[in-house]
C-alpha cells in the first residue's frame, strides 16, 4: 500500500506536520513527516547537544527544553547523529560532524554524510570532513590532529575544547597539553595561536579550563608534545571540506539515502538491509527540509523499514538529497502542537521511552508570543461511535500558533448538526449517527472541530478466562473448587452489558455456564479430577454486538493424596484416620522441622489440610524459597481446606515443601494431600 496521509497539522508559519501510514513488504508502518521552510521569516534550524557537553548524551526532549523559550521556541525536533561508545572509557560522542552557531563542537578527518545549514539558513547535504593540525614553536613541525572533541584512541592526537566537557575523560597513558589564549569559539575553518600553560606526562582526564584547549596524544605524538616548553606558542589550524566554510549548523549521519532525486544507499550494510525504526533528513526540490521518522519494532502497529524503503518514501515526497540519521531506539520526533507551549514526542520510540542521544536537530521559531488570535479545537477531526464520549479541548493561539492563555476569557462551547449532546465542559456524548461541528469561542475568537458519529457496529474485545484454585475453599473427594474470572472487555461504543461463559470437558461439546449476573466477571465452580477442562468467554455490548470467544488453555486438575509416592516425608509423621479426611486419612506431625515435600509438574498447586484448635503453623517453601507462613489454628474444626495456593504463568516442574513450625501448645500440622493444575497434554 502506498504512503497515505492520515492527518496534517500546521505547526507555525513555515513548518507543518503530516502523519501517515504505509505498508511495505515487512508490514505496517507509521510515519511522521515534518516539512520546514528554512527561509521562512522567524524560522531557523539548529544542531543541539547535551548540557553537560559533547562527551555525554541526553534525550531530544531535554535538549529541546534546555534552549526553548519565548522568542526562541523549539517547534519541532528529531534525533541526530549516531554516537560512538569508547570501549576503554565508556565515553559516548557524536559519530560525525557537529556544528552549532558556527562553532565546531565535534569533528574528524573521516568523511561522513552530513546535513549543514549555511549562514543564510541554506541547507546542504554532502560528504564532509574537518581536518586540523598543530604547528609547534619551531614553526616547522606540524602534527596532524586526528579528531576534535572525540574519544582518544590508540596513537591519536585529539584536540579538546570546553564543549567536550569539564575534563578530557582519557586514560592516564598519554601526554596532555593545556593551551591558553586561543580566541574561542573554535570554528570549522580558521587559525588560532595559543600558549602552552601545562604539559602533563603519563596523565589523563585533564581538566579543561574555561577559555582553554587541551591537546591529548598517545604514542609518537605524545613523546613530541612532551618536549613543549611552558610559555611557548603553538598554532592550531582547522579546515573543512571546500564549500562548507560558511556552515553554521551541522549534524552527521550514517548513510546516504537519496542523491539527485534517486534512491542511493551508501554505504550498504546489514543495518541498511534490516527493518528498523529510522530517522532521516532530506532537502526537497523546493529547498525545504523534510524531517522523516518511521516507527518500528512494534508488531501490528509499525514494524520498521529498510534503508531502501525509507529512500523510496523520501523520493516520493520530492526529496532530492537525504541522509539517514541514528535509528532504532534513538528514533524520536517532537512537535509543538498549536496551542501548546513546548514540543512533545509524537512518535512511539521502540525502547518504550526516549533514548538519550548525542545530538538533535531542532526547528526554532523566533516569533514571540502575541495577542490571542484564534482557538484551536482538539480533536480537529473526529469520528465517534454511538455511545462513545469525546472530551474536547480549546487552546488559545496567536497568529504564529504560539500558546496564549484563555484564563481571562472563559471558553463557550456550541454545536451544530446532529449526533449527540455537547456539555458546557466540552464533553460530547454520541447518541445517534450524524455529523456535527463543535465550536469553542473565547475572547471574541473561535475555532471548530468536525465530528462524524457512526452506528455502533464494533464488537467488544474480550479476554481469555483465567482459572485459579480457590484458596480457603473446601475440597471434596473427586472434585476441586476453582474460581474462573476474566478482565473487563473493552468496547468503543455503547458499552459492555453482559458476558457469556462456557465449559468443555475432554472432547465433549461446549456447555453454557450460568453466571450469577449478566455482568459478572467471576464464578466459583467445582471440577472433577479426571479429564481435561477448558473455558471460553465472550462479551456483548448494548448494540447487540458480540465479541469472539476467548479461550483458556485446556488443563487437568489432579489430586495427590497424603499417601502419594511423590510426597517425601522427613522426621516424624503419623497417620490419623477419619471419614472427614479426603480418603479417610491424613499424615500429621507435631515435630518442629518435620517436612513434607511434594514434587510435581503443573502451573498451580494447593496444599490441603485441616484447621482446628489443636493445629499450629507451618512454613511453606516453593522451589526452595520461603513464600509464606500458614496458620492452621481455628476455633472450629474445618477439614479438607485449601489452606495455601501458588501459581506460575506456565506449567513446569516444581516442588512445594511444608515445614512444621512447632507452635507451642498446638503444634500439629496435617497433610491431607495436594491439588495440582497442569496442561491438558501432561
């Protein structure tokens, strides 16, 4: 299925958002596309990073929130570059180039696909590298600086600025030289003269003073730096790929996706071939930026795309050049919705929440908040099922869709058309099929939402019943008490008004089970200890729609008497006879520390014993772990009781052990047997 736009929403002048769906060979995809006109008045695109420096990571939302304010409002954002993690130190930093406000935050001589923004907010994409060098005091010796504000590797010479953090975060196996006097900020292309303030041998994690730089080397360059004299002058030079000298904002990417309006995946790898959540940025034929996010790793919702699929999507959107940014759990999109103050996450990150990332790409509006100019009604477009309620919101906005408070101008709600009733609070209750317009008015301005009400033809969704041994119930010979229960069914319309339950024994036909009331969600039953048992439940709503039957797994209920060979008794246990016991007898002990241990296969177990004035307490162990202390004392005699139950999610091999506590004056503990629930195939 081709990409289909589900919803569009203006963000501010020059920025808009499209939400869409798409089906690839791998499955369904959910897409967010943010269109940005960099040349629009008041719009700028910026590269951001964590507050603590390039050597750390932070979520996109925290990076945006740190710089967002009135007159510099972040209205949209996506995650940026991949980040490398140094194996020796654990330091994380951007994989490629990072430039903000013309300052070089991080870079290296390795060419990588990069998005850059020029001085006139002109976007460009290319393979970009930054080279750097240091010329020593003799004016003739020049050393190549391998990387700027990245983790130092073996035999590297790295230049650190305060943008890296408060210290170099290096191991103590190199030489580090503190330089002062260089006129910062560090640019992508330029020359600086600095003075050697300190030479530190076999040191690491050197503090980076404000206004200073640090050269850090390991290997041959370290020995050369060690010869520098304090007070001597060195020259730092940086240069960038030709044509990029005026870049003021830049973030690197991992692969190319589109070149010259054609799909062009390079480099190709296992990562590009696999389906994953992905983030990309491209330049359209009209010069606009397209920020693209595709969710993934969520079966049935959005599974993720290959790099080639993402490229096809971008080409279909008229993109001429595009690169792929970090993806997977890093994929994040933020949008400041009309009437909101801050941008919020609009996609579903695959980690279940935002992942901290190296940098982000921010879309910023410099338009300050103005007077109330309109009302945004949410939802703007809605479809309700008869019986369903919708709570409408009214948000005040200025001409640039910045949030404006309506506190001084109470919102009045009105509705035209048919379909239901709108309360004064903005809550709509659908009562019949129809169409309506919901209007909110405040401060002399209005906004409206379009509403369609359809008949309730949607069946509820029921959950499979769960069967549990009934703790405290009386077990009779050949039958065991259980409780069958199920969760509340969901329904989008008129609401659930009843449930149906049925039971099947072995391979017989299903038989209806009468419930205490139509809306009951549990019932106590007794089951025979022979044959397989299974339950089904379904729900019915007020419109007469019926859900599919939801079935429990088939299971057996087994009863092991106190004489079972699977029960191992330790220390003194005696047999007591009485017709009130399950098979006319129990094993009983008054000896402190005496144990009865039962090994079984199943998903539930119940210990059957008597309660009486002469009974004491016992500690219960499940698979060797103490889980409970059960008090068997009672003012009256109550035999054949399920005094303790325990369950697991699935059937398996387990052991329950009863250990006599030796209660003073009434120490006796009985074992009348054990009940086990196991799978029907066992």
